[in-house]
């Protein structure tokens, strides 16, 4: 079986062909670097570039897979959450291809897809999962792949957005997460005293707006280096993310901890989770660096998870995009 997956929820155009076991036969991601000059993603530009990039990306992935579009058995695309214009491009193209070839189509939830990057790994349940990216910061309890219950989220900004805004404040460019991570390696994490809003590890919720304000005030004083401020900021954010997740892992007697999303590429976050999970004897699942950002492999694995539970599952032609997700239980099939 071959499954073709498409991801266009923000500014990355991604296509992948997977086999029935969730292995990527071929995959490609095209990142729209033009947004760097604007200091953030411009939705209208993003959607127009998806329209230009996606058809060629599909052709290239099929060539790398050495198959034709007619060989695809199932199609899947991200339906949301994300930027509506961007989502429409990938969703519309994929639905049209499935309709023309009379093949099933699955509309996939972007958040669940990030967690399903681990679907081909030997995850032991129950598990606790942290999804941390530029748009989301959430902790989930997962009794199984078919059950994913939201424990808490951010009250304001996502952790990834806080990294990007902090980098922008210091004139480091966009996106800023990787830049801050690199600068922090040569800085002193104790150099700047920063607050930890909603810092109780027992509370599975987050707030980063106050932390951003504290960083701005420290930077405007002019007596701190970018390296030291980056190190102090990174330490504060990572401590919040790790301590809250590990508390929930203990509370729910988790056998596995899953981490996903763009911020999961952060080197301190990865090493901190490894240390804490090793100490507690809990299995840790971190995505490969190339799969921390938006990609189509995660969309394909989420679709395969749906088909494992129900081989006849499919989404209607009326499946539409949605910019935000508001619910308590997360499912890979969005419509």
C-alpha cells in the first residue's frame, strides 16, 4: 500500500509517500524563506507560494518513489489547525486528486499529526506527550494511540513564539529558536534572573507573555549580552516545559514520554528530558531533528493510525479547514 500525505498548515510545503508500515518511501519539505525579511509569516504570501510549490513537489516525490499518482492507494492532508489560506491549498489539491482517482481521502488534525511522528516507534502506554511549537504548547495524557486527552495548554503565547519574539527583540532574525539555542551554548544561564510564570509543576498550563516582558526589560537595560540573555531565557523555558511534563508523567504513571513540535529540536530541552526520563526509568521519544518541524511524514502516520483502527475510514468531500482546535480529546481524523 502507498499513502501520499500533504502538509501546508503554515509556511512549509511538505509531501511524502509512505508504505503501509509508516516508512517514508520519499519525502520533501520546501521552506518559504521569504518570510524572514518580514520577521514572521505573512499568510497571503504563504498561501500563494504553496500554490506555486506544491504541484512540483508532488511530482518530485513521486519520481523519487518511482511510482505514479495512480499507484497511490490513500491520500491524506492537514485540515487544521493552521493558516486558512495555506491549509486550503494542500487540502483542496489532495481532495481533488483522491476524487479524480476514486481513492479514499483523510483530513488530518495537525496537532495529532505531530504526536504521530512517533507512531512507528515502540511506544508503551500509558504515555504523556508534550507538543511544543511556534503556535502550540500542550500536554496530553495518552492511554493509547486512540485516546489523547488534553491536560493543559498555554494561556497566551506558545513557547516557540516566545523564542521567536525574543530573538526578534535582540535583532537576531527569524525564525529565532535555533539562533537562541546556539547563542545559549556560550552564555551563562544564571546571568539574568527571569520569572517563571505559572511555575508550579503541578499545573499543566503555561504562560509566556510575562516572561517575554521580563526579557525585554532586561535587554533594554543594555548591560547583558545576547549570549547570557539567550542562555537564561532558554533555561527558564525548558525548565517549565520539562518539570510540568514530568510531573504529569508521574501522576499518570506513564511508561513513555513523547515530545513533538518545532521546539523539540532545542538541545537543552532534549538533554533535560533525557536526563529526567533516564532517572525515572521512563521511555523517551524525541523526533529526529528533520521531523521536529512541520512535515508530511507525520501526517501520513496519523492517517495510517486512523486506518489501523478502521480500515474503511475516510473523510467526506465536504471536509474543510479550521484555524483553531478547541476540544478536550484529540483525534487524528479531523473530519
